[in-house]
């Protein structure tokens, strides 16, 4: 199936059912009524694919579900009200009390909280490992390990994992693997094709791309998705609303165009920053000298450290930026800056952090759809304030 068919038509083929509407209708309803007892009974037997109750399935959400499953090369997918919900549901579907989870060292903060704080409360133990070396992952496995949680790359310092090698290791031992693929997007990396069992995304980022919807998706085999649906999905009830699904169907249509433009602009911005005396180091998985570069394409999220004595200089830099909004998240149409200094006290001396920690003077930039020259001029004037 080609990309434009997935984005423009998949799940929307029966336009005659909606009087030929080109944009699909928003089924703004919580419940669906039945003509016969037999039909209602059949609905209860298959709440994922029939329409009974919108917590289980809704026609507008179903269109998006088909598109995202196809993009990831998955048999099926589930949509959630956030990426955090998708990751939590996927992990909960795979473990029970007494099990052990191996998780990458520096995952998304709420993935870490899930593994370290919440699964632990239900008797699921864990080990965090620097998974860039497969041997370290293997060494962390115990006879009780049931799940390996990966994020390749992560979204602050971009450590990647050898997904194929870890998937093979896990499969041989009957251990399931879950990979957060938010950074790469399905266009640049296909973890399922490498043997990973479940792929999760924060669809809040590039997939929706407009910073106006919170959404998550979990992709996998028909069996694993059904198991997740009957268990955590229906129990947690963290579903995506039909209206948000509709907005995301619209956002998703321009994903390839947005990523292409953003990658080109990012290359220009990185070229400028690399030559700037106040930039210490750049973290970007697609940089030519990055030994971990393995993604097919580029995107616009990267980090850099700024040469300075204390975080006061970082504050001056961030507050001088006019075209980059200072905030969390990434992956929208607008450029953003996230200074790690915000999680430290004011005027913290740089360079004191322990090995493995994110540097105090690190700033993460998410490049949007603005003209490259505009962003470079803005960065140049802000760097003059450092
Ligand atoms: C934002 C993010 C999440 C969480 O997704 P939400 O949609 O914010 O719940 C998970 N993983 C990564 C890599 C993220 O950037």
C-alpha cells in the first residue's frame, strides 16, 4: 500500500455511506443502538471491530487506527488519549506480579515513572540498562524477565538501540519487546519489521504535528492488540475522542511534507550552530559523525550544549529568542526551545553533572515550518546574549 493511499483514502473508502463527504464525518456519539437482540449480542462479542460504545470503538477513531497500523506495518493498532497511556497499556498487557522488566536507561520521564514507581507497586521488578550494547541487555535478563522497554532513540540525548538484535534475543527467550518510536516516526523506522512486538508513539508530536491534540498509539499483531484491548485498554478507558481523532486524521495527511521541510530546515540550522563558537556540542542522530545514526530519514528535534559558566547565560539565550517558544514537547509546526536549566535552581554552575546525566547547559530545539533564515537570524541574536 502506498503512502498517499494510506494518508488520503485508507479507512475512508466508503464515502457513499456519508453522501460522498470527502472529509470523514465526526461520529460525536458515546453509544450506538441496535435493531435486534442478535445484533447487540454480536456487538458484545467484538467490541473492538463493531460499534457498541465509544470507549471501545468509534468509526472516526477507527479510520485513524487503520491508517496508523498501516503506517507501522502492523496488523492492528489502538488509539489512546496520550502517548503515556499507550505505553502504560502496552506494558501492563505484558506483565504480572513476580515478573521482571528491562528498560532503557534514559526513557521518557513518565515511562521511567511507570516502570520504576507504578509497576513496582504491583510486584513487577525492573532493571534500567544502557542498551546501546546488546550484551548489557542480555546481562540484565533474569528468568523472570517478561518485557524489554526500548526507546530508539530517546528525545534528549538520542541514544539508539540495535532493535533487530534485541528483538532476536527476546524472541528466543519468550520475552516481549515494546519500542517507543515517537522520534523516528513510522516514516523513518519500522521496529515491527525488525522483530519488535509492540510499537508505541506519542502521536501528540509529529504524527498530529500541530500541538493541538494529545494522542497515543500502540501497534502490534492482531493477537497482542486484542489482548491489550480486552485488558488494559477497556479497563483504563484512556481512549481518543472522535473529535481529536478527526483533527489527527487531518494532521497526519501532511506528515511526509512536514517532515521533509523540517529536515531540510534543520540541516541548515545545524550547519549554522556547528560553526558557532558558543556551541559546545550538538546531539543529532542524523549527524554524519554519529556512529549510532541508523534511521532512514531526518527530523527536526536535536539538542546542543552552550559554552557558558552558569545557567544564567542559558536563561539570557532562551529569553532573547523571538521565534522559538519556550516550552515542553516537540514535533509541531512551530519551533520550540526546552532548556534543561529549567529543572535546576537558578544560576547553577555548568559542568558539574555526573556521568550519564543530561548536561545542565543542554538546550533542546524542535524545528518547525518557519523559513531557515528566520530561525538562524533569531538564534544568532540570542547567542550574542550568552
Ligand atoms: C511526549 C512523549 C511521550 C508521552 O506522550 P504524551 O502524548 O505526552 O503522553 C512518550 N515518549 C516520548 C519519546 C515523548 O516525547
